[in-house]
C-alpha cells in the first residue's frame, strides 16, 4: 500500500485549496469515518458513507476525488466495503474508489473493480483504473489490453502508472501495438501519437541502449594524416 505520508500530503494540498466551511466538513467527516472504523457492522448505512456521497457538493467536484480517498482511508475500507460502494456509486464515486485502492488494498483482491472500469468507455474511469494499483497487480495480458484501451478511448498514456517499467522490452505488447497500428492504417485512420511512444519502450534495444559499448574507432594511418 502507499505510505501514509502520501495521504498526509494529499490532505495538506486539499485543505490548502478548500474554503473554511469545506475544511470543517472534511475534518468532521474523516473523524466520523475513523470513529466507526473498528465498530461491528450495522444494518444501517454508516454516517461516513453518507458523507462520501455528498463530498462533491461539500468540497466541489474538482476536489471530491481527494476528499473521498481520505474518507475511505480514514474508515479503513476493506475490499468488501470498496466493492459495495463501487457497485452502488456514481461514476465519480467509482473513480474515487479506484484512486483509493493503492492506499487500502495490498493484494489483488480489488482487481474486479479495475476490470469493470476498463470495460467502460468512461475515459475518467479508465484513467483511474490504470493507476498504481493496476501497475502492481494487473496480470500482463490484462495490463497490455488496458494500454490498448487507453489508445482506443483517447486516454493519454501518461495516466498509465509505471508505464516505462512494464512496457520495456515487452515483445507481446509490441506485437499488439503493431497490429493495432496496421488496422488503423488499413482503414485510412491516423495512428495515435501515444502508440509510437509506447512502441518505442517495447523495443529490445531500449533496455540495452544505455549500457551498449561504444563502437570501435579505426586508428588513423600515416597516409590519412598526410592527406
């Protein structure tokens, strides 16, 4: 999981942009979530989940993702809770759950949420799905298709966490990218510029270029010096 200082920094940056009323709301909401963290499950919806739903109205849509991530962390939401909230949530709420995964889930238990988001054509959900959690846990076959999904839907590949690490010298990804480029060219359509960027990473020479020895030089002859 992501270390706590990252979340502390997230909260500091969020609070620096919120107005007084929104900061007070966030303090109260996260305190409520933390207070209910270790309580037994109840038949009623926990108060913090109601706060999760209203974060956009309280903090503004531009800051709702960050506020919701902090709420989920304060509540210590486990994979079952995250799955329930994701399934019941709006697209914005689902996106926040995806952003929270690396902070809350150590193993691959939440991969079904990533896979669900990648089946949509919601570009903001797709971008959230290819974040750090996917980089750590998505199997190679599925990760390659996630990269292609970004190209299909126009999601910038900058959204793909650890792209350089996972794409480097990946021959199968190179083949898939080549097939996709060929299909678009044959159909008279342009090839996305991001495809060339990823394709360059997959080249075997990309991994070895930095350590390749310099080419030998040919010693000068006396005749060459005299000419």
